[in-house]
C-alpha cells in the first residue's frame, strides 16, 4: 500500500494535533501528529513499525509522541480546480481562443458599389443634433475590423456612446489579379468622394469629419487636397506616415532598392499583381519582430488575465483577414514613400502626371502618433505632416501609447486617442469653421 504523499516531509503535508487532544484520546479525528521538528523518510516508511522505531531511535521517551496514520482514502484531497483552470486558460490562449467578444457593432449598408460599401452604425445613445457625422477610413489592406476590433476596444462603439453619428467605408474583397490596375487615384477620385457624399446624403448634415488609420489617413488627406469642394469639416490621421526618412528600420531597404534600381520590389509586385492578403498579414505582424517572438510567453504569463488574452486574440483575427494591395497602388505607395520619399515634400504623383499637394488642404487637421510605433509610422514621421499643411487653419499633433495598431484600438486608446478624436471633432462640428 502506498500513499500519494510519498517522500514528503510529514510536517509539510499533515496538520498538527495538540498534545491536549492526544491526552484526551481524541483519536477519532484521525489526524496525524507533527513530530516536532523530526522528519520522516517517506510516507511508506510511516507504515512500517521497524522504520518508525528507527526514526525514533535515540530520542527520549518523552519526545516520542504517538503517531496516528490516516488511511489513504481519508487523506485531504488536493483541490484540482486551479489545475483545471490553468489548463483551460493555457489551451484557450494558445489554441482555443474564445476570450474576445468579437460581435461587431450593428450597422446598415446605405451605399453599395464596387470597392465602396458605406455602413451607418446604429446609435447606442441619443444622437447629438449638433454633432456632424464622422466617416472612418481604413487602409486598403485592413478590413473594417480595425475600427471595431472587439467590444470594449472598439472606436466605433466609443463614438456611438458619445452620441456621434458614425459611418465607415468598406472596400470589400481586393484581388491582386482582378484589381491589380487600380491606382491611388481610384480611391482619391472615386471611392472616398462617393463615400463622403453617401454619408452626407444619408445624414442630411452640412459637413462631415474624416478619420483614417495608417494608409487611410494618407488617402483622406490627399482626397481633401484634391477635392476642396467637398464639405469636409476636419481630417484626423492616426499612425499615418508622411516621411519614411524617419523610419530608421527601413534604411537598409532603401539602400538595397537604390543599388538595384528598384528592380527587386517592382519585380515582386509585377509577378504577384500586388501584395496578397496573407503576405500583408505577415508583414504587419513582423514589423515588430520582438513582439512576435515574445507573444507565446506573454500569453502564458497572462493566462489569468482574460482581457490581455482577448486583445491578442482580436488582433490575430484582424491580421488573418487582411486584404491585398493592388499592384498599381502599392507601386505608387512604394515609389512615393520608400524609394523617393516624395511624400515628405507633400506631393503625390498620380496617373497622367497629375500631382496633388497637401498645401491645398484648407481644413483643420489632427495627426496622432503611437509612442511605440517604431517600424511604420514613428511620431516624427506621423507629425511631419504639420510642415506640409501650409494652408490649414489649425494643425494639432498628439501622441498616445501603443504601436501601429495599439494607438488606434489598444486598451488605453479610450482615454487617449479616442478622447483626442472626440474632443477635436466636437471643436469643429460647425461646418462653417473650415
């Protein structure tokens, strides 16, 4: 017969019984007695009278306290609930998921055209009649999930709770083959102006705010410059790079492209017809390689922190649903931002030699940068736009905690980025302030 506490010190696994209980013969409690400071070799040895005698040898009789050994079936059973909870947490965090509330905020499609589906979100609070609507503009590769990551970390949810009429433009499925000839002019001259007019027609408002993340911030900025007739009340860019010279990590890439005359990237884009969605997901993930390497360890360390695990899960869903960059668009971005960095001068060269300049923007602008966004739009790059907006009546620059995505929809965004956005929009809700 063996006990499950084998080879454990007796005074570490059984409770003590007072000498008074022993003298009164309270043996029905079936509790073992701790032998003062004596250690016994093992639980099996306790069942052997010979071993017991050997263990007590050399001790004075007064020190030899009676020992009552419990039956194995009467030993206190370990609490397995923590073990089960830990196992479940590890499984769900690494394989199972299910921590994040991924329900999307309810919306209705008010306009549906190729590459331009406009959603109007259902209000969650009484709409403020003085608040102008806001149109959220994602980058090409990201789905609308970026603005509605999960319940509790959703910019859409926040704006609705602040009584702000909220719209979003969705580009739908983008194919590297079918859409490879679509350039930036398609978004600047067709998609975004159509989305703006659809939201204005639906809301009946005299003006509209634009809020864009990443490349969406660049697209909205040049759309505003190219179409001064649109009733845009303000423009807010979040983690949008305007000077890739400040992105130090891309220095070796620029050197390589200069040596090869740009043939490497151009050849890849022409061969693939653009950048496929899966590849975009990998690129976004590994823009911060240290974070990706540490991710499994963070998940294990946070197994008792459902909110952290929910955030990791929701970000993974966004990365797994990335769309493609069309070939012509990514080539324009590459040449304007990375190879020549002409965008740092406020210029965007489009089809047929047309040039759009940010100096034509005449509305208030806010640019928000993430303090941890070191690989795509560091603060110096995101804030560089202020030097290009020579005719804007007001330019506000802000920084907020988080990396490239975290600054938009991280767990601290509610008190930083989103609060800055709502404050800025409220300050420019009158269309005649442009």
